[in-house]
C-alpha cells in the first residue's frame, strides 16, 4: 500500500511510462548513421586487404608452379607455341597453346591437364571449352566472377608477342633460369591483368602481358587492353588498323587501388605502385638488359 501511495502522491498512476520524444529518436538515428558511415569504409578496406592477401598467395602458387615445371623440364614453359609469329590476339588460328595449360599439374589441376589434347590446336572444339574451365588459382578475389587474372611477362615494352621478346614467356620460348642474367629478384615472371574473357589456355594477351604500362584501379594512366578485345573505334574496313589492334598486347593491370601485384623470378610477390618510373618498370620486364635496378 505504501508503494501505491508513493505513485498516487506524485500524481502518476502505477502504469504510467515516459516514452521517447521524436527529437530523441532522430538523435539516436543520426548517431547510428554517423557510426555506420565511419565504420563502413574501414570494413571495406579490411575486406580489400584480405582480398589482396589472397591474390598475393595465388601469385605465389603460380610462381612456385613455374619453378616446379622448370625443375622437371629444365626450362620454363613456352609462353605461346605456333609455327610463325607474331601472335594475333583475338584471332583463333594456329596451334596457339599458352604457358598456363603446361603448368596445370604443378597447380594440382592434373584432371584438367589430362583432358587437353595437345596434338590439336588450342582452338579445336576438343580443347576450347576446357580453356574456360574455372581455375580458382587463376582468379583474383577483387575481380567479380572467375575470369583469369594473371599473365606471364613476354616483353619489356609494348610490342607483339614474338620469338625475339625480352621477357621469360613468349612465342616458342625455352628460357632457363640461367638465361635470366639480370637476376631472378629483378625480373618479372607473372603479374595481374584485368580480363574480359574466361579463357586462359591460349598464348595470346589472354595469358601474356608486358611491362610497357602498369595500371591499378585508381591510376590515371590507362589500363591495358582487355584480353582478346579489339578496342572500340577501330575502323573494321581498314586492314592496317585492324592488324595493329590484333597485335597490341597491353600491360599489367589490376582491380586493386593504385598498384599491381607482380611475381618475380625468385618467387617473391611485390605490390608495385602505378606511379613506378616507366624506365625502371621496363628494366624489370627484361631478363637480360644488364642495367642496374635500385629500390622499387
């Protein structure tokens, strides 16, 4: 009874409760919105950092696979195999097998490797479908889908894929580690690319790039040609323009902000800024130019 009298004495019934005002609710909502706005970029950065780490691990696997292939065959796989060059990108003709199918056993993809018929062209119906089979190790987590995102280095500057290239994976190449006289730690073997095709088996710009350019997602310099795509605006009635577009390969590029992962011959994977000096970048793509390379 004393408990009830206290409520009555105060002029309020025992079931009376004071609710939130509209202003108080708005303040709470605004505080929550501000906290979410502050936390969301941090969460996105953490996710991208995790994706970059996974991308780096996949490039490490590819670099190790190349070394294991070299240990078994006493040379690196040919970047592309054909009777004559230069390689025409986006044109399905010739033998055309690239370096990636050769290292499938070293990537623990022996089942896919054994299904390829290497006595036929990579573009033969027996092989073409296999060349689009999703290989998790070839996909960068920052790219949507399972498109292949890693390419071998065929040359130090923008030029067609041919037998006289200066990289380590090019047309009919048979490079050994001893041929990399500039040092494995200073020579790019594999790097990232932004791909627009699911195919990875051909030795074209589907799986080969050069150190002529390097572009991260937010870089000001233009990204390399998407694999197998003739740029818009090329006059299809101009044979010379079409041929030039087919011979253009493009540089390394990525969906990461401000840089690209590159795997070097010693197995190290480094994140290289899009603002790297162009001359230095080209030295890193040449296996034997004899030039001194400083910090990068």
